[in-house]
C-alpha cells in the first residue's frame, strides 16, 4: 500500500452508504473466549432526554412542552412516574425484564452548551474549565485486552479518534466501513537509510507499518464467502448501518477488539423535533436490538457492554420552532450480559432549574466511566476511576 494512498484512504471523509443486503457472518473462532468488550453509541447533537425517558406523571412536563410532549397514553410506561418514548419498543421490552440500566440526570458541573466544547469534555473526562489533550479511553488502552488483539479500538463512521484521542497504532478509524473492508491493497513496509531525524522517522514509519498490517489482517478474516453468511434482520434504516454491519463482520471473523465506537447523528433538534426525534429514537432502539441479537447469536453477549452517550440534553421548555435548544442533563442506557437493570441516578426537577432555565444534573458522567473502568474492565489501579468510584452507579454485576 503506497504511503500517500494509505494516508488518503484513512483520512477520506465520504459518507457511509447502506449495505444491501444487511448481512453479517456467523462464523466465530471458538478456540478462545475473548475478554470483555465495550461498545459505545454516541448520539451526536444532544439527545432530548425528557422525550426519551418521559416523566408522564409530572404535569410540569406538559406545561413546558405544550406541543412536543408525548401523550400519556402513548408512553411506554415503566413505572407509575416514568416511561419511554413510543419508538423505544425494544428497550422498553428489555427494561421490563430488568436488562437495561437507565441512567438518569447525567451531566457535569458548570455545563458548556457548545457542541464542540461539551463533546471535548465528554471525550477527555475533563472539568468544564480544563482542557485535556488525551481521551479518557486512551489512558486505559495498555491495561485492556489479553495480548491477542490486533488493535485495541475501532471508531466507525468518523474521521476522529474521539475518546481515543492521543492514540497512535492502537486504534483504527473506519470513516467508510464498507469501503474499508472491501478495498484490496498491496501491503508494503518502509524503512529509512539516512540518519537525519532517524529515530523519530523510524517511529512514524513503524506506526504506519503496524497500522497497514492491522488493516490487512482485519480485511483477510472478514472477507468470508457469501455462502457462509446469514442475514441479520432489523438493522436500522440509517447511514450508520454500514458501521453496525462492519462491527458484526469483525466480531464474527473471530477478531478480538476490546472497544468499539459508533455514532448516530442528527440529534440537534432545534426545529420540527417531533418526527425527527421519533425517527432517531427508532434508529437507536434498532441499534440496541441488532447488537443484542448479533452478539447473542455469536455467543458474545455475556462479554459485552453497550453504553450510549451524548454531549448534552435539551432545554426543558420547547422553543418557538417546535423544537428544543441546547440543554444540560440527559438520560442514557447500558445493556449487556452483566448489566443489572433498573434506574440509576435521579430524575432532574422540572421546577428547580439552573440560572439558564436548564435541568440540574445529579449523576456525573465521569462516575459512569469509573463504573466501566473498575467494574467492567476490572482495572483496579486507575487514579481517575479511584477518584470517582464512590459516586459511581453500580450497574455491573459483581459476579462476572
């Protein structure tokens, strides 16, 4: 693979295309049992938590949203106070079985309502007034995995490392997963003979050669004969379908990658929110369902944790354009074989708002990260996790 072509290929920003038919491989290498995996689902733009987990018994909710509120008889009720948006049928079904951890009121102190800065805060786990260069997952990469993995993490459908920022050869970015897995390349390696900046140049070339090798190894094992594939139904009709399909191909091929990240865009619903949000939540619901079905069929469900997140929520009061503006605290979901279902955190008050008339958080997102670090990946010597673990929601079983 030519160096300039490699760089062009990895930095290309073409949109994802739908895979037709929607398929994944059932083949899985049974010779070894992979260690735990984390699958992150980013809801880009700021998901509206109030219309996701609906406080249908609170009259203030209907006052704040005279046109956008979900009618009581449409809410998928979980208890006498709260229920899910009618699009979230799978998550509701699983919540009734206590298979979903519903994390309420997630946020952080002194919230920033800029998409870019708040995303930066979530990706680096920084305070709102501090700027960190490395992603929160990058610090963990040396401690995650069993040594058999080709790569530590894969980001699908992005041209950014996100929570892996600062990583070099340990993480792959598949901006266009379909093209990434199908494109055949000639693997070439490089070296230098002169002594000008030899040490630093050799390091750069070593990283590039390692990434090129990893790309080819992943492609080789995922290009399985069509006759050995089977159809997985209910993939969401969205451009991120290619990301899900690529994720399943990699898992089915027998590769162990500890961490995956996929994204669903479009949640910045300033105008005409009702139909857009309904569609996006159905995509989210089908994403969880597809992952559950695929991971279960591959025998990986017990080893998997799926967690959704977004840079912020929406303002409780609807705006004049039948939408909602940037807000603060929101709700997110965790599922997996060792997830203890139920509510974690506390629903924010709709009356006691902050100075900007936004919801006041009660569950710091960094405490959720601490749960993932210590209770899921079993990393005991993380100074970051040690700082937040006392506040962390215990949604992971202690028997894993």
